[in-house]
């Protein structure tokens, strides 16, 4: 696993999601059932425990007035939990790259100047923050041949919406101490 510090993590997050309509944040994990921590992330009620980068493209949208979860819809944890399925680390790495543009596909990598290997190194830097024991959960349903995997060679995109846009795809990364939320939206 690559080493990670604030500079490398912030650079990877800002570079990979520069063209996406994204919401990227991390907060402290307060509950054994981490799904109870997700609504606080969606409402922007917790700061990053390390003070690292947050990407919030909806931060200044007028729709946020009176709706602190925008562009997420307001959902209690019991609604969110069954919509997030656990995936393996390799699928999480691919998903971080697929979230760089709308459509949730690895063909998005063609929009970068860097090679796929360089982009994968950035995704691994992001994942390194959460450690080797982290778990990964998504609302995306590009089911691979093995349980808990995603297959990005599939043409179809399925997901369980948590937002107000036509498409919202995301990844929740859970460590013993932190919960990361990586989400992109598209109409």
C-alpha cells in the first residue's frame, strides 16, 4: 500500500475529481454501525478529522438553501443501509476511477493526460488513508462474476439512488476511525 499524507491525498482527490460534479468528504466514525455516520456526512455536519481536502461542488448551489443534504435526498440511515453493498478493494479502486465523470465507467480515464497506471496510483493513495482493514460499500450494481466485485466491462449501469439527480454513484469507505464518502452526480 502506498504511503499517504495530506499533500498526496489532497492532490489525488482534487486531480481525479476536477471534472466531476462531486462530493468527497471524510468524517469521524462514531458508531459501530457506520451507516449511522453517513447522514452527518451528507449534511456536512462533521469536519474531516485530519483537516484534509473536501470536494463539494454543490456547496454554493441555491438549491442547498433549506436543504443541507443537497444534492443528496434526505434519508434516514435505515433507508441508506440496504442500498450500500460491500465490494472488494480492487472494485473500490476501479470505482474511484469510474467516478471521475458521469456514467460511472472506466472509459472516463481517456480524459486524463496521465496513464491508467498513474491514475490507479492516485486511487491507491486515496484508499491508503483508510488502511488495510477498511471496508468498501457502494450503491452501484455492476455486479462482477464473484460476490462483492464490480465489473466495469458491462455496458449497463445500475445503482440505488440516494440523490436528487438522474444519476448518483458513490463509494463509502469505512475504517475503524473514519468514514469516507465519494459521490458524483449527473443529470
